[in-house]
C-alpha cells in the first residue's frame, strides 16, 4: 500500500496541514487497526462476564475476569485509539518527536495491554498482572514527557487541552501506586483503598479522556472562532474538586457534596459552550456527524448525572446499586469516548460509509441502548417495585451484539479500509 510523504493541501474541513514521515503514518495506521481488534476483544470479555450466571463450573473467577476486562478496555482500546488520534490530528507534534519514541510508546502500550489481558483473568492482582499494568502507567509517563517537551512554547488552545490531559493522566497514577502500600498496611477493602481506585478512575475519565478528546475537537475547529478558552478554564477549574463526587459513597460530609456540586455545575456550563462550538464543524457525510452528535449527547448526559450525584439521595442510590455505576461507566466509555473517536476517524479518513458499516453501527447502538436500559431498570427495581424478569438472560442476549458489531467495524474500518493511507493523509 502506497504511503505519500508529500505535503498535501490544507483540508476544507479541519484546516490542518500534514507532513508526516512514512514510518509515523504507517505506525499510526497499524495502531488504528489494532485498536479496533482490541475493542472486539474487550467486548468478548464483557460477554464472558455476562455469561457467568449460566456457567456452572468455570476455571476463571468472575472478579479476575472483570479486572482483565476493565484494564484491557483502558490499555487496549482507549489509550491506543487516543494515541492514534493524536498522531493523526496533531501532525505538527507527530513530526517533532523522533519515530523511535512513538514506536517505543506503542510497543509499551500493546505489550502491557496484552499482558494484562492474559494475566488478570488467570491470577487477578498478582506479580505478573501488576508488572504489566505498571508498564502501562510508564507508557503514559513516556507519552506525557515527549509531548510536553515539544509543545512547551505552543499556545494553541487544542495543545493546551492536550497538555492538561497529560497532566491528569500522570496525576491519575497516584491511585494505583497508592494501592500497594495501602494493601501492605492491611487496609484492603477499606474506604481508603476504594478511594485510591476512584482517584485513578476520576482523573482518567474526567481528566485524560475528556481533555484528550476536547483537544481533538478544538484542533478540528482551528481557524474558527470558538469558546475553547472558556471551556478550557471551566473544565480545568472543575476537574480536581469534582473528585469530591467520587468519595460521596462513604458519606464524608455535606461539604463534599457542595464542592462536588459546584465543580459539576462548572462542567455543565462548559458543555453548553461545547454544544455551541460543534455547530461550526463541517462534515463530509451526515452519518459520521450523527455519530458525533450522539457522542456529545452522551457527554452531556454524563455531566448532568455528575451534577445530580451531588445530591445526597442520588449519591446514596449510586452507592447502593452497582448497576447504576456500571451503566455510567459504559455511558462514558462506549457512548462518549468510543463514538467520539470513531466518528472523528470516519471523518478524517473520509471513509466510504458502506451499508455494511452502517449496519454494524446500528447493531452496536442496539446493544448499547438496550444494555444501558436493562442496567438502569434493574438497579431501579427497589425504587419502582418492578423487577426485570429474566434479567441475566436478557442482558446476555443483547450484550452478544457487541462482539458482532465490533468485529464488523474492525473489518470495515480498522482492516479493510477503502481509502489508501495517502488519501487519508490528504483528507486532513
């Protein structure tokens, strides 16, 4: 497959000019392919988890498979796809960093991801799985260092979002590094232990994921008048105090509800400005625009739910019924992060959205919407008094559509793309 290294014209869509070495362009494309393969593997693990009620004897423990599922979702899908987007959307950064650094980061991410995929289901948190998860953390450090060094004098708002996201990525690592000493002191399962885990999740979900994707959004809006600076200030001011919402399960006091509520309100205000800005985007097909719109809707719902969780009654409900939390996590990872990333990929590569790809997305949306509804309705059973008959069977059935959809997307987007790399580069 031919890879063009010539400088193409600026895109009518995103006003970005690319001059990428062939090696970096090839690495980015391979990373894109593997990301979609990994998304399929994540969904297979999710299907296995939903199958446990029907498995009378199985050699693996549910808890260990769950750890493998969550760690591989972060390390195998989210981190690689975000890196692929950074290499694609920020060519000025990609070309300033030596190829060997990008190669090293990709290798670290993939080795750690597949290591966690194999070790966590077998042994849970133990020497081997902790080793591979530590490699993943250091890959994040490596990524933060190389990007930080080449962007230190860059004042572009998109780059500011990216740099802030990397700060939160590094900050989130305090959580997993703290769990070891906490466990050694005999506090496994204590509020301190759980809050260390929530610290990691908060600064991943509300820090790194959000800021990295907003960096992509505002890079796409380069050259247009937008509210990026306001959004940047609002989300930055809110990010650290919003962690208060993650500890409400332990009832630390009303002051935490107030701090978290104010932070969530600032984030909702930021979403309002984002909605105004996305109207400025131009799309080469309505399908990718529709997917992007769904992603922004999921993002808005996420922030509204965070604001609602500042109220004690809602915080108690979320703490008492685990399926509410699972539904929220899937809303962010599948509804926001995944749809956002995939819609942008369809756009910047100008993929021909075939009937096959559309069907795959419809199957994905069917699985996503039905499983979210089932999780919420099941968790609401105590409140409504209406149990969901055959819940385990129903959610297993609809979850089975995820692997079908993601294998189709891997074949249609990540593997058998209808555009050459040179055409893809020329489209940005």
